[in-house]
C-alpha cells in the first residue's frame, strides 16, 4: 500500500467522495474548522490518500477532514496520492493513516479484524497483528473473541452510538461482559444483539451489564431486564402469568385465566390449566390455528367452529338469567369457575365486571358520598339536602340519558348524529328552529338596508385567482397548517375556479347558509378532526358557528365549540379541489374562510362541485351585504415549500398542481434527497423546508429518488445488502 511520489496529483474536489468506512465513525466538525483555518494560512501540508472507483470518482482512504476543510475554503482541487488497494483493504489503510490519534476501542477492534483477515490462515499470529497496529497483544485477543459474536445489527448499533453519542459511549469493558452469553447456540448472536441495544439505550455501567448477563442466563429476554436493575424474585411473582416487560406483553394480556407464558432461550413456553371438557377443544383449536399460520388448510376435523359443542361442553355454560330468576347466587358460581382455571364466556365476564363496578360504586357511596351528604344535611338542613340530591340526580340523568338512548336505539342515534330527517314534512329539527327564524329576520333586515338600489349597476365579484406560494407576512402559517391538515395524505391540491352567483336572493342565501348543518352535504374540519355543525347564526356583522366533535364520547362530555367570525375581518376565501391518489381515488372540494385574527380557518369539505359553488356564493353574498361590505379575495389554497408537503422521511405526501415542484416533475411518493448538491446523506425535513421557503427567483437544482428506488434502497439496508441508505437519485430543476 505504499505509493511512489509520482502518484501525487491534483484531484478536483467535486470527484472525491468521503470514506463511509471512516475508523472514527463520525466527522469532527471542530477539527474541520481548526484545520480549515490552518490551511488558509499555511496551505496543504499532507496529501490525502484516495482510491479510484469504477465510476471514475475517488473515495477518501485517509484525509476526510482535509477534504472538508478544502471545500470550506472554496478550493477546487487538492493534492492526493492514489493507492492501489481493494475495497476490503480500505478500513485498515484508513486506520493506519490515522494512527496516533484517538479513535476508540471499536475502531481498534475493527482494524484488528481487518489485519487478521489479510494474514495467511494458520500463519498469522496475534503478536504480528499487535505489532503492526502498535496495540497490546491482550487487546487483539479480546477483539478476536468478541467480534465473531456480533451480528451486523449489533455492529451498526455500536457504530451509531459512536456517531451520535451524547455523554455516553459504550465502554469496552461492558461489551466484553457480553462474551459470557456465548453458549455455542445459533441464537447467541441475536441475544447479544438485543443485549447491546439495551446496554446502549439504558447507558449501563459494567456492574449493571454483569447483572444483565446473569438475568439473560436465567432464560429471560434482555428487554425484560428491570430498569431498576433489581432482579430479585418479588413476592407473588410465582403467580405472575407473563413478564410485563416482555415486548409481546400486550398480546399475552389476552391470554385466558389459568394460562402462563414465559420466554426461554429457545422460545416461549406456555402452560394452561384446563378442565377435562375444555382440554381437548383447546388443543384442537390450537392445532388448527398453528396449521393456518403455516399457510396450510387446517383439517376440518381438527376444530370446526361452525359445529355446535358437544352436550358435555354445552352443559358447562352458566345459564345466568335462569339461575338468577330461580334465586341461585351466580357470582359464587363464576368465582368457583375462575378458581378452577376454566374460561369464562363474554357474558359471564360482563356479569363479573358489572359486579365489581357495583362494588366500587358501593364503596364510593359508603366511604365518600354518604358522609358528605350527612355533613351537608347537618350544616344546611333537610330542605337544601333534598334539593341538592334532586339536582345531582338530574345532572346524572341528563348526561347518561343520551348514552342510554344510543344503546337502546343505535340506528336512531346514528341518524340523529348525521341529521338524517326521514319524515315527509319540512319542519326543521327542534334545535335549529329558533335559529332559522332569527337568521331570516336578520337577513331580511340586512337586505332592506344594505341592498344596492335597483338603478345602480352591480359591482362584479372578485375573480378567482390560482394558488400561489404562501406569504407569511400576509397570512398566519399556523392557519395554513390547519388547512393543509384537513385534506387526506397522498393527495394533489388543484385550483378550482368558481364564479359566485351575483343575483342570489336573500331567502336563498339564508336557506343555503342553513345547509351547513346537513352532514350529508358539508363536513367542518379543524385540522384533521371532523366536526358536526349544530347551528349557524348570521347577521349583518357576524357569523357564529356552533359545532361538536364527531368523537363518540362528545355527547357524554359535552365538548361543544363555537366559532365567531366578523364579516369585516374576512380577507380571503380559499377554494380547491383535492384529488386523493389511492386504490380507490376520490375527489373532495375544500372551502376555507380566512379571517384576520382568527385562531382557526373556517374549513368546509363537500363531495360535489355544486355544493361548493353554492357555499362560495352564499358566503360572498353575506360578506358584500354586511355592515362594512367589501370584496374578498377568492383564491386557491396557497402552497408551502414551493408546492409540496413532506413526511418525516422526506417523501412527498401532498402536492399542489401547477406549482413549481409539480412543473419540475415531482410526483407523490418521491423522496426529496437534497437541494443544490448531491449529498452523501439525505437532508433533514426541516432543513429542506427552510431552504425551499427561502429560495429566490431563478433556477435551482435538487435531487430526487423515486418511490420504487427509495423502497429498494430501504430493503437493501434491512436485508444487509447495503450498509447505508443510498437510493438511485435524479437531478431535477426548479424554476422560480
């Protein structure tokens, strides 16, 4: 790996790639800054060492910091020595180039492994490797014993720890403790991999790791190691059905009474106490389930759930209603059944649950409510006491009655929630009835006083303007975020020009304003949450919306909301068509009323263009005929980040048609890798959005990986075909 002086040449910095196998595992930015300042004064002292790639580019073997410092200074070329080495020799060459600098125990171990692999099998010795790398013989021996036990993921975990560690680097002594988990079994690597992740995540000391190893040797999983480090058997643990710290604890919670499960080094062991009647049925059902999970067609004779149980099995059912009518105490029967380890039916579980809830209510009544009421009676007398009781019962009934009605008549409850009126009469529902008359009178009054004279020429309404880039100085960014959150993921927002009806009469405008309460036509959105509009009240100065969340518990907890908008504060109406790209593509039309100082946009979605046009015309009518009538800007929804919204993985989740990004050729699902230059690692989402928002006029380049290439690159990393995410990228241009 020595090179002649004739190999020193000037290499363009644009053709040089950094070493992805840097022994340090990370770039020290402080060192880059210091070296940059030195090179600015004294020039380049030492040549960087490179390896020629098949693509014609060069990979750094030694000198990553010098290359970065030169780029920071704006240099175009750098002096370098091109080494004739193969990819397997890169790490060792880089390590030797950095000898004398602290690189950490893991870099030493990797260099030892590389040097050992270069030697002739049977002839290479630990002493020879130690002398070559200038390390102790003992460290070479430790590395050769530990590294074969580390899987690819375990090595990556240690490397990432060194790259991103804040205050904690896994010590060599902690890693060496894990050698005691070597039993010669094929599963050892997986156990050690999980143990290393636990050590790093919990930032363990050597003493804690030793306890962890002892815990694993007892048959426990690394993840179940108590956070406190106390592994003593606690009182009552023998009766524990499963380990609450097990990663699958949520599944084990569903196991029936009498079943216990615990993890062993070879898998899970299940024990289950069953009666003579239940045992054969449970075993047959389990065999059928296992056959199904292996992709087989289970034998119908094993367990046919469509056939009734045998008479013996049926006889075990507790006929609770019959026994209750006969005066039999069914709770002791159910308790006895549980004690025997038998499985309860759903109805039996509900009965026991209700019994326990009743016991809890009785305790609260006896220990808290009854003493409080007695104290109230002594303090204020019996009259106030009974008044208080009556009010309390009324409040409880008022809250519980709607829920009770929903249980008894679920269809009626659903219809009432969505305002389905199945009667033939046109009489409005009881809640909005007074509101309608109020609106009609106020709208008529507004029409009389504010309606233009018949002789005057009507002023044309504002023309629709296509969507433009969002301007933070014009509108509130938080309001736009709520608008964008209202429409579905994987969608394209398109301009939808609307021509409002200028000749709409007052009675029609009033009627269509009330259509907002029809959930079949319109849906109110606050961010991604759907709301039900209960009533609409409007006059010549204000629009008031009473709404309620679609949360099933909304009626119980009374989470009503109210939105007040002054017509004179309305400064824009955003109208867009939202095309959802999925297996079943759908089209939604979105309307947003933007008012100055409003916390939320008044966002409405509908399924038809006709309903959207009616809504826009109605709103324009009331705005123009308000106390301070004015024209309102009618536009498409403004777009952020030059026309797209990204996921945390920088995938295009929402796209604006005819935006700069759309014109550049970006598609839904594409990954935006970097801006202006093709970086080795992808830029963070926040950085991309900040740079896109700050771009000025002109042409800008950016790099994109399409969805198929990005998915392929993720699979390569997941299945160890690649050490880092590196999808195929395409250079695109953004014209602003």
